[in-house]
C-alpha cells in the first residue's frame, strides 16, 4: 500500500504494480466467488473475474436476468445457480443486488454466511444503514467493499480496452485476518485501475451525494435551467441543446477530464475566461447551501429511508417509469435524440 498525495492530503492507494493480477490469483486460488445479482454491477464484475482466471459463479433468480446470464456464457448447474445454491457453494459472496433487493433477499443469504466466508459489497448502503435495512452480518466473517467509480458497463468496457476503472475499497469487519488481501485481490480481479481506501459510511455518503448532485440530479437541474432560459429568450431547441449539453459533453468534458479544469480555463478564449471566472463564484454561492442540505439529509439517514420506503412500494416500477417517461419525452432530451443522430459517427 502506497501513500499518495492528493492536493496536500495523504491517502492510502493500492496500484496494480504493487498488487499485480498474479498476486490476486494466488490470494484467491482456493476461493469460490459467487456474484449474487446480474443487474447493474453483476455482469461486468463477474465477466471480468472470469476472464481474469478466478473461480466465479453467478447466483440469480430465474427470469429475464437469468436468461441474460445464460446468453453471457454462464452455464446452469455449472456456473449459474439459484441464489441460495450459489451462496452455499461460495467462500466469497459478492452481494450485488439493488439496495431494495438486498433487504428483501437478506434472510435467504444470511444462513449461508458461515465462519470464515467473506461478504462483499459494491455499495455501503446495506451496512451503513443496517438498523434500517436489517443487514447485520455474523461476527465470524469478513465484510468488505470494492466500489468501482462508474457503472458495471463502464467497468467491462474499460477492461476489454485494457484499462482499469478506479475503485474505492473498505473493510468493515476482519474476522479471518485476511480481509485486506481478499478485498484488494477482488478489486484487482474485477478490473480496478487503482484502489483508494475509504469506509462503508464514507462510500455511501459520497455516493448518495454524488448521485443526487453533480453526477445526475444537480447536472440535470442545471442543464434544464439553462436550456429553459435560452428557449424563453427565442433560441431554437437545436441551438439551446448544443450550447447547453452537446458542447459540454462532446467537446469540453473529455478535455478537462484529461487535462483538468485549470487547463480548460487557460486554453479558451479571453472572453470565455473572463466570464467563467466572474460567474463561477455566484454559481458556487447559490448551490453550496443545496449541497450542504443534501449531505445532511444523507448523513441523517433520511435520504436512505426515503429510498427504502419508495422502492419497497408495490407500484414502484410503474411510478418510476412514468417519471422516466416524462424526462425522456421532454423537449430538451427529444432534441438530444435528434442531435445524437446527426453526429458524424452516426452518419
């Protein structure tokens, strides 16, 4: 484990140079890894583990997702099993169901968590809010976390391109004395570029804040506000979308992702520089109180409880689809669909 300096703050980081794949394979050579759930993270993590030479099986309920696993090469009765059977066979259980499904399925998982096994998460929700979720693991198992900083699709795509997606790792419970080696080996096995240390609580607090903030909630609100102002002042849908979304995602984001926002500021026109420097502070001052309120709601457990209550309702999927349909059919994203078709790579 190396100490890396991030903006003057030292953090623990593990790279693939110091913990190579060969070491990960040696650490887990006698383990059977069961990936439970084949939805968001399950496919990417399980296929990367399989391609990296680990002994991995999938546990999934029968239905459309089971059929998807079969199509991906998992063989019923050999590498694909019902959830309870996979847990029984495993020494490491990767619990990758959705937060709501984790709560529902937990009573069927817990009996198979016998002494010495490891319970692995990619999200700290179930453990951090264990009094609310009821997910309280036995004391004689390892409880660990690897959280890739991106979707399972991105994890798989980058793996196939020979790259790695950065991940955080955490140890909630070390019953065997092997939790560190296990969690890092699994992090390398699923395709992490490097791993940085966190805790279950910090992971879920930052994750929930990010999803509701700059990753999804805030960015949609910000984009929509600018789009609406442009439209209300006579700009066409195409012009409003290009100035609000297309230039940001297709031109600027790849550049400041590679080189940093400081580089972006230094390499745009003097007019853009002046305006960006002048207006970043008013936007910061307006939005920071919203982020502070959001973080308090996450830390108090209120945000988690809202998610638990909403996601457990029988009509949850129906109501969700109505909200997503309204988003999909809004003028801004209908315009986006047309603009995407006009990109050179699509013609």
